[in-house]
């Protein structure tokens, strides 16, 4: 009997795991906020449903801007550098949620928070491609995408669960802490 034992390259390496957790935390924060921000906008600023929807949607517009602006620089500067700079930007933008002000400030915050998210997730996707072994690239990228899917699955649930129990500033704090933890662990990618 001919046994061919091929050793498969590991996917779940330290760098892959850290990048997975970072991407998960970013998407968890994104989806947690995206489901609560419209109702927060309506109750805090007494605006129509359409304006509340616009405030929520500005994040996605920002994310598109962040992705388009970042893509061409990732290979020139390096994905880890882009990720770390993007995470610093993300953390700063998350602080803006704590500033009580005007609807315009909240709209600006949503837009720049989206840009920061677009930058960071462009970098995490590139890092995933770099750290996944060539012989298992498809499987590795598929597994990495679960970090987004899991964040998208539980973020809205926790957002809606927590908004009815805790003040919104606590949810903002949770997202801020996710950003800080992501930055710290990403130093080790």
C-alpha cells in the first residue's frame, strides 16, 4: 500500500490568529454600532427616519472611501504599517462618539469612523493573504472571512441587547476598547 504523507502547512499561525481577532473586533464594533446608531440619532437629535438612516449609512460611504484610498498604498508601505496607522485613526475616531454636540458632528464621526474601518480592513485582508500558506490559500482566506461573518452575526445581537440595558456611552466604550486591544495585539502580527 502506497502511503503518501504530505505535511500540510498550518493556517492557524500566530500572525493569522492575531489578524483574525483584530478583524473580528473591528467588524464586531462596526455591526454593533450600525444597528443602534439610527435609533440613537432619532432619540438624541429628534430627526426623521431618513436622516437617521443617512447617519448610519455614512459609515459605509466612509468605508468605501477608506478602501479606495488605501488599496494602492498597502504594497508600497506594507500592510502591517497601514493596519497600525489605521487602528490609531480608528481609535481616535471612536473617541469622537463621546463628544456630545450636533448632528453634523455625529455625521462627521460616522464618516471618518467608516474611513478608518475601510483602511484597517483593507490591511487585515492583505495580511491574511500574506500569512496564509500558498498551498492552502483558498482555505485560509475562507477561514479568515469567518472573522467578518462572526462579527456580523453577533454584533447586531449584542448591540440591540445592550442598548436596552446600558447607556450608549458604554457601547461606545466597548468599541473603543476593541480598537485599543486590536492595536496592541496587531503589534505582534
